[in-house]
């Protein structure tokens, strides 16, 4: 198999054989979990409030996916989580950013958008602390541990207090700081490797008391 994950797959027996895309399509699939009786209104209200004009979007019974240019995908994911925030309500978002999958396609994307991300001004003044765990998978490279080390040091430089936990790295900070960091990790990976997956879980207002 070629080292370029975007070039498709040489295994004809696999369902995605011969597919892949060379277009600059980034994506994020995520699920939002408000821990309250009004969770349906909280989820649907946030989806309606978030401007998704710069991304291709689709929701089903399990999750929502945004696809397009990374800047706009990250903007929409951040806005959706912030728009769903309620004081004192425990809430989590779980998802993965990715680009370069050999099973990807050219369709289901918005790539012609230019200019400022549409949600930036709408959510810039809303702040609250979050905890986040993340696992990065740089694909198609034998130096993957070096790529992971780069994002660890990036978290240190940004004051996000990275901590190694089993199977993941944990960070914490303001929601904008953490979300912007995740976007920066994706930007770095898109310059460094042909295919990556960044899995993350973030929460706010957790009832868990930590020592």
C-alpha cells in the first residue's frame, strides 16, 4: 500500500477500494450530551443557533458530522458546544476530527467558502472552563510518536496543563483556548501527515470532585 493515505487503497477486497480524495476536505463527527431533563431542547436549540452555512452537515440518531475547510469545521463545532452551554448543567461532547482517510469521497463538502468563520463573533464573548481528553493518531508515518510529542509541547506552551492518562492526554482551560488548540493540532497534522484522526472528549460543569 502506498504511504499516502489520500490515494486510495490497493486492497480490492475492501469496501473503500479505489476511493479517497485529493480535495482539502476536513471533517468532524461528534455527539453532544447535556445531562439534564431538557436535553432534547438543548441539543436541537444549539444545532439551530449554530451557523453551518460554511460546512456540509448531517445529523442522525447517533451523531452529527460537519465537512469542509478545517477553519469552518472547527468554528461550527466550537459554536455548537458553546451554544449548548447552560450554567450549572453538566455537558459533554465526544468526537473526532479527521482528514485523508482512504475511504473518503469528493462529495458531501463545502469548499468554496472564503472569509471569516461565521460563528466567531457570535460566541467570542462566552467563556467557561472545560476539561478535555484527546488521543491523536497520525497515520502513514513511522515517526508518529514525534508528531504526538509536538502537540504535547504545544499544549504546554499554551498553558493547558497537559497530563498523561491511560490511552489519552488530558488538558484543561477556557473553552476557546481548548477548542482553538484542537484546531491547531489538526492544522499541524494536515501539514505533517497524509491521514490523521484526533479523538476528543470535552466536558463542563462536571459533578466529579477531584483531589
